[in-house]
């Protein structure tokens, strides 16, 4: 999907797409694979989320033995970046949410399978599952006191090991992670071919052994140095405390180093031979996983372009050459004379936790002839007061309040009906826009009459963290035929962030607003009948996602308890399609749309 989107943004005609074994996307009329653009790691604030972009071919092929990466909470964030293809061998079945993780990104999960020398082995199941291993635990009298019970074996199960070089279709590995509970040295010795071009190796090592024959750091380092790697640093240091665990202790100190993750990168001689894309992949791993910025800069700077300097600026090591947002705002006076060209409608209900970010992002829109209209739907918190206060110094804002909760549907609809402008856009009250988002999307509509919907690159926010781009929110609705675009939207729309596109108000002339489930689907399909969807790479839409909602969809739409029937949604869609067709009614298209709707939204 990312490859299709990038081709679309480059203005190229559609072509057949193939994906090879390494995950590289190649179009039929291109000599080389598509250079995929990837975001940097997550940022805490939206201003920080104006991220430096890495570009390289294909995905980063990652092999995770023991699931030390896949079982961590941070793996979900890596999945969302869309840059990794991970193969996880999970001998003790630690990963319980594999199916969920596979929906978020490319993951091949193999429970009760482990890398090794290809011989049969034994899985020693311990009282603490985190200590289960193919290496046998040391006797209790050789363990630290905290591990005596944890390493007690309660079962022994047969398990086969797999040689890294024998994995069919795995020609090379970009990033290898090895745990400390299986024979890392045997894995390396059985994977010389697969590791010939590896960019980074992470090996968990013990400085106080817990299992028999755990390879020492010196052994691992010696093998890797003979195969073109250099030790870089220790990461994720683990310490043991000799203090007793007592309730009356005000604090605990742990000073004995018992384990760490050793990082190995290609030797300097090998780094100098890396091509642009492999160097970019290594830089991306160092930045997004380990927050190593100095070596990342060094790798990017070797390209003799400005990418190294841009990276330093993006990550706060250099002062930005452009004026800051606040400086530009202080020097800017906004003038609205008469009817605004653009209206941004913001339906609001109980958003006191997020409304300040939404208002701030709109104040960063450096554009005249615009109105930001907030309709507070009788919030029971301080949303209205906060929005009123924060926007009081900007004449482009208009904050209104309903005397009672009319439901989300009517609040959305009234914002459109009660405003007047050439262009219109609905903005979620907990969502945010990148700087100059409106100017960028308006420019698309101004310059291309075939475009009916203009929007930015879709990002997400969850638990205060920005991430993205969100691949499932990117669509290719560029078909020349209105019917084809309409049909494509009916068949594929799922994540409807594109509903928040800027569009021409006249394209909804004659549209009958109805309070139905998924009314946004019907509106998007109608707008696509009028023209194509166009993304701006210079604009980002930050949509906030919630893990759980207290109210039902019907309660939010209606503003009260009630039920909505799917058949009403189907009827609304078909009725509007018939209006769009006018006298040129296409019964075959209508029946096809109806069939797809009912099969997708039963």
C-alpha cells in the first residue's frame, strides 16, 4: 500500500506491482524497486512529530530468536512503522498476542521452534516461564538467591532446532536478535551464509550465569569479529541487588551487573562498502530502536547530501533555520473580510483533555480567509470554556454551544449547513493538523479541478504518542471513472481518516444528510464520484485513537440511547448513488454496490 501511495503522489500511471521474497516492491514499468519512505521513531509531541524521513528499498528483515523483541510492549510501536518484516522463533511460547501483532505489521511467529545447530534438543520448562530454555539451568546452589526457585525445572519437552542457513527463502538477515537461554554460539556457527550481509546483531549475554554453557561475551565477540563485525556497546544493562526485599526500606540499590544486550555492527571496512539503502536501513534501526543519534548521523552524512544535517536539525541538535511557529504567530495579523473561502467545522463533546492540542494546531495554520467553527454539543466538562479561552486572541475562531446534546450526527451536519464557504472540512475535536496543513491542501484544490478531496499524510495518536504513517488509512482513489472510484471506496474503505479531507462545498449539493451508522462512508463515496483523492506529502493529519469507548456508536450518533439499523445505511448509500447517476441510471452498478455493502457490513 505504501508503494502504491508513493507512486500515486509522484503522478505516475497505475502499473502491475510485484513483491519479491525480500519484501521489495517493483512496478512493471520500473527498472529498480520502489524506494519506500519510512517515518522515524515515535515522537512525544505533535511539533516533534514533524519527523525526518528515511528512504530505503524493501523492509528490514529481522530474526528474533527467543522472542526477546516480539514479546516486549515496544514491538507494537515498531510494527506500526511498517518498516520491519519479523521472523520470531518462540520456543517457550511467550508471545500470547501474535494474531493481533500480525494485523499491525509483518510478523511470522513460530511457537515451540528455536534456532540452533539442527539437532534435536530439550526444552527445560521452569517454574518461571521466563527462565525456560534449551540450555539446562544451573543447580540451585549456583544461582543467585532470587533465581533459585525461578530456575527450578518442572518439565522437559523435546524440541527440534533449526539452522539459520537452512531456512528456505531466507537469503539474508538485516537484524539478528539472540537471547541468553539458547545456544547463541551454535546459532551463529550455523548461520554464516545468512549473516554475511547482516547490519546489526544483538546478543543477550550473562555476566553471572543462570544456565549451563551460556556463551560468554568474549566468545560471541571473538566469533563476530572474525566474520566482519565490531562490538559497539552494551545495551539494556541488568543489575542485581544484594539488599533484602523489605517493606521498611525506603529505596533499593542494585549494583551487580548480571546481564546486558551486546550490540555488534559491521566493521568500519564493511560499513564503507554498504550501498545507500543498506546504510539507511542500519541508520533507521539505530535511530528507531536504540535512539543512537551520533552513529545514525555519521551513516547518513556519508551520502554527501544534506540528509545528515537535516537529521541533526530534526532531532534538536541544530537550531532550525526557519522562524519558530510562535515567532511567526506573533508577527502575523489575520484578516477575514466577508465570506471566508474555507471553513473548518469542529464538532465537540467532552474533549477537555485534548481540545488544547486541537486549538493549538489550528492556530498554527498561517492562512487568511478561513473560519474555524467549533460547535460544542453541551459538553458536561470544561471543553467549551477551554476552547473559548485558548482561541480568544485569534479572530478566525468562532466557538458556539448547543443548549442540549443533539447527537454527534446533527452536530456534524449543522456545522456544514450553518456555514458558508467555497471549501469545507470536518476536523475531529481530539485530532490535530501539522503546520500549514490547510494551505497545502487548499493549494491542491486550487490547482487541480479533478481533485475532490485533499488531505495530508495520515498519522495517529494513542496514549499521548504520535506514530505513523498509518498505512491502513492510505487509499488509492485515482481511477479516471467516477463509477470505479465509487465502487473502490465501497469495497475497500475501512479506516475513514480521509473523511477529514478538505473538499468543495458544491460537491455535496443535493446530498441528503441522514442519521445512519457509517454516514461518513456515504459522504466519502459521493465526493469520490465528483473527483479523485489527492494526498499532500507536506501535510500530516493526526487522528487520535482510543483503546476503549464508554458509549456505543448509536449513543454517540444520536446523543441518547437508541438503535440504528444497517438497512438504513444501505438505503442511504443506494439512494445517493441513484441521485448521482441521474437519468443515466446503471442498474448493474447499483446492484454491485448493494451486494458489496451487504457482504461487508452485515
